[in-house]
């Protein structure tokens, strides 16, 4: 079973930046598509960015041009670079493997991102 640990969240002012990391255990990390999800209080969890095992990426409209997803298979790690952060980006951010567009692994603790002045 793949275990995922998210880190890098924190409190940042509007317009600021954060880089989230998702460290995965297991020897077959490189075969999975991976996604970053977020969930704000009172809202449904949503996919914000995805990357295939071949490096193709997709983004939710709300984060296009501001967020960048990347992966380093040698380090078993997926990253989410978040720039020009807005208060509406405030949420707990999770990573997960994706199978046919659906999260298919167990959920970790996530990492809290708070954007506030």
C-alpha cells in the first residue's frame, strides 16, 4: 500500500506563495497519475491539479496560471507550487494517486493552507 504524507502548508498573505510536497512510500510511485485536492469548511473536496505518469498536467479553472504541479519520481514526491494566493484558496490540501480520474488511495492528514491578511 502506498502511504502519502503532505507538508508545506501554512499561513500566508494574499498574493503570497507556498510550495506543498507530497512524499510517497512504495516502489511503484512512477506508474501512477497523481492529483492535488483541497477541501474548505462546508465545501466538497475538489481536484485542483493532476499530473500523469508521463508528465501531462491539468488544472481546475480556479487555479490556472497560478498553481503548478510537478513530480520527481526519483524522490517519490509530488509538488504543488502555489503563487498569487487568494483567500478563497484557503483549505486543507491532500494528494492522492489517481485511477481513471478518480482518487484510488487512502487519504492522509493533508496540510492546511490559510490565506489571510
